[in-house]
C-alpha cells in the first residue's frame, strides 16, 4: 500500500514516516509542496479501522494539511472529534 501511494505521488514529493519514543506515529507523510501541503496517511488492515492515541498525538505534533486513514473496506468513517483532515 505504501509503495503504491508513493508511486502515485506527484514528482518531487518528499516521503517519510513519523515515530516518537513515546509511541506517536504516522505510517506515511507526503510533503507535496505548494497549496497541497503535507498529507498524513495511516494504513490499517482491519475492515473496521480504529485510530489510537498515538496517531492523534502525531497529528497534533505535525499539524498536516490533510489526514487520511486508508483501509480495505468501503465505508467512510468520520474523523474523531477534534481531529484534523478528511
């Protein structure tokens, strides 16, 4: 999944991940530049994805322009109260 997202990213996109020693993490950060800014992408295997505290802490740390959870299901899940992104 991560490789596919990287390949689909526009040329010049900076790619990284984010992890801290206290457990905050984001699976994929895409720094797209310009008005698109930075996207934080979390990847889940479950058909009913749940975000954990570590993701929310990481989003508060980084304040990306867009935050997405990618998973194998078809339903859209709203972001948590106070969350960032789509």
